[in-house]
C-alpha cells in the first residue's frame, strides 16, 4: 500500500507529527484529524504491510474505533466471538467466558477478531481519505530538537535529511522506538524467553468445531495455544506459544512446522490440537518482548504511544488495544489545550501511566499462569474449572469496560 506526499509544505501551527504508521500511529492520526489537527504521519517502511495474523479487539478498543467512524470499514471482515473456550492441553473444557451479546451489553461495545491486514486497511483508508493527514512512507524519524513553537522533526528519506516543524511529535514507532531514545527513556526491551509461532489456515481445512465463532485457549505445561476465525470466518488464525532460549533474528521470521511439532508433542497435547498444528506448511515466529511497567513519560513537545511507550506480552491481547486507547486520550488532551502541547502531553501521560502499567503487569501474571509447569498447572486447571463463567468475565471488567472521558 504505497503512499507518498511532499513534506515541505507542512506548517507547524496545529500540525502534529507522528513517527510510525502501525495500529497506534494510524489510529492517532485519525483521532487527531477528527479534532481539527493537521497530521504529518511518517513511517520508515517503504510499504505498509501486515503479517498474516489475527488480532483480538476487545470492547475498550472497538468503542474507540467506533467513535472514530470506523465501524462500517471494519464490519465486513470481523468475526464476533460467542465465547473464549478455555481448555487443558488434554482437551477438557475448564471454562467458557461468554462474549457475543453478553459482552456487547455488559460493555456497550462488541468484541471482535480481525486479520491485522484488514484492521490496517480500514485505518489506512480513513487516513488517506482525510485531507488533513499527510502520510509519508520510506521516512524514518531520526531527530527532534526543540523548535520555536514545538519541535523540528528530522526525517531521513534515503540519504536525505528533511526537517518538518510541528507543535508536537508522537513516537508511535514500536518496540525498538527511536523516539523513545530521543526522549531519553533508556529501559532496554526484555526478551521473555518465549516465542509465538503464527499461521493462518483456510477455515475449510480445519475441524468443524474450530470454525465456530469462538476463541479457543488451550493451556499446557510451559506452552499454550490460541486459535480463532478471522476474515469474516474464512480463515483461522493460529498462535502457538512456547519457551525459547534465544530470540530469533528479525521481527517476523519464517519457521518450520517441525519447530511447532516438537514443542506440542503427543505426550502433552491431545490429538485435535496436534492435528490443527500439523496443518500449516508456513509458520512465522515472533520473539516476545516487553519492558518493565513504568510511568509513561515524554519530554517537552515529545511523547510516546503504543508499544513505544508500554510494550507488553500478548497474554491479555491488549497491546494494540492500549495503543488505540492512547490515541483517544492523547487527541482529547491536545484538543483541550491546542496552544500548549507540552502541557497536553503531560496530562495524557498522567492519564495513561497507571492503566497501561497495570495491564503490562496483568499480562506478565498471565505469562506465569499460562505457562506453569506440572503439577502447578494441574492446580491452576482445577481452580479455573471451579470459577464459574460469569465470575471469570467480571475479572476483565476493568479492562473491557474502559471509556474515554
Ligand atoms: C503474538 C502476538 C499477538 C498479539 N495479539 C494481540 C491482540 O490480540 N490484541 C491486541 O490488542 N494486541 C495484540 N498484540 C500486540 C500488538 O500487536 C501490538 O501491541 C501493536 O501492534 C503495537 O502497535 P504500535 O502501532 O504501537 O507499534 P507497531 O505495530 O510496532 O508499529 C510501529 C511502526 O513504526 C514504524 N517505525 C519504526 N521506527 C520508525 C521511525 N524511526 N520513523 C518512522 N517510523 C518508524 C514501523 O515501521 C512500524 O510501522 C499481539 C502481539 C503479538 C506479538
């Protein structure tokens, strides 16, 4: 999806620059433009491509996307799950978290599953349709000295360094954020000693019970498996997570079926799970990283958003949702004091810090719970089986019930 526009014509007043056109940067661009700002959005990639994988959008995120007018763009490709079905690796059901209509009426917004490419296409469509958003690809933000009325954003395009004046710079440039380093936030990302193997299958190829609109979460000893339909039910997204001593090089690298087979072996995993995992011929793997939960900080007219601010383990399916929430809060803060961007950014950081840190901690807790060794895993399964489905859902109220103020 290439898009290129000149950047020399941008003016600083009410212009906000964003580094990174991932889910966080794209949503922020739409949210800011909806509040009357001009947006200069940069991504270092020459093309915006999303790896073949799914993403869960919980009600706290769909509420924001709906508020930005994206429902109609998203609806043709989403699947609304009836439930999260939690099972042991031996295929006995432990719990069934009711989603579907019960989640929609409890939280006032739906729970959706979507292919990442479809989410990105919907956001990108809204970005390209807005006259006040300029997207420049092949443009890496590399510096941001303070300017007279905000920042001078230094952008590398090939060998050329260009400068753009903006009232503020938002670093939405992901886990290895350059803007984070520029803002003086030093924490190194931590490899969680786990890798996620991901694959997509045509729905027709999988067992009928796995085509139903549900999220299947299988808990083993030291590993777990998640799968759910995407692309309006036409494809099944599969994520197999297990321990890994070394991170693979690169972000999303090819993996072999054998890597998955050996980690999900017959002594621990039931046949239906192994049959599903035997289907894909192509796998991609993502080493999993996070950072310690810390207050959300920026400097002057610069702040961070999404994984650049608070990368988290994917065991609550909340990384993108937090970036989407950030976008809504940041746009509201800037709109409240458009002539004092630094003050707005500090209010945004203040509003987000405790919540995103709490979600990061909860994701780390799930890392422990999902990957307990035997016999602690047996105790976990027993406790979860006795919890009751409604009580289990109530556990997530603080996440899914969030609303922008
Ligand atoms: C296995 C797995 C499953 C997940 N499942 C879910 C889920 O179900 N639900 C959920 O909510 N979250 C999920 N997440 C988390 C989610 O994917 C991330 O939190 C989210 O994609 C982060 O978005 P972002 O926009 O902050 O960063 P990114 O998606 O990393 O985007 C950053 C962008 O910045 C660009 N960039 C980098 N440096 C520069 C620079 N210097 N200048 C300009 N551009 C730059 C990059 O090219 C990239 O496009 C999952 C994560 C994993 C690993």
